[in-house]
C-alpha cells in the first residue's frame, strides 16, 4: 500500500509531466533526437513559445539535453538523457493499464455501455 511519503516523493515527477504538450513531446523524443522545427511540425498546433517553455523545463530537470550546432543555418537538437529514457517503462506501464482496464471519465461508466 502506498503511503503519504510515496505520494510526496512522486509529486515532483508529476509536476514535470504536467502540461498539455509534455507527454506528446516526450513521446516524440522516445523515438530519437529531434530538431526544434521537427518537433514543431510533429506537435502542430503547438506554439513556438509553448514548445520552448516545455523544452526548457525538461532541460532544467535533466530529462533532455539541448545541443546547439553553430553554422549556417544554426540548428538545435534535443534528445533524452538517461534520466529521460528511464521514463519509458512508466509510459509503458500506463499504456498496459489502459489496455487492461480501459479509461473513462467516471468509474464504472464502461460497465453501463
């Protein structure tokens, strides 16, 4: 059984994953390294500001790295750190749970169908 200390320990992780675009962004990066423009196209209609904000938070938390390549044209690539890649089993477990249990807005709603 989970106790309060467990909940308190995972709260910072939930704060990282919070946000409309964060999960989609991470799923894109699970596939591999992406440039900023590629992420924008893949996550359309995300705004550049929102994407930049989400990327900054993930970088600050050590989930992704940002690599700047000088030259013409200048480009930036983002990839998951080991810490970020370690989130994959959590996503896989959530996917397995949904496959096994379904998801609905209200508990028991699937029984009414």
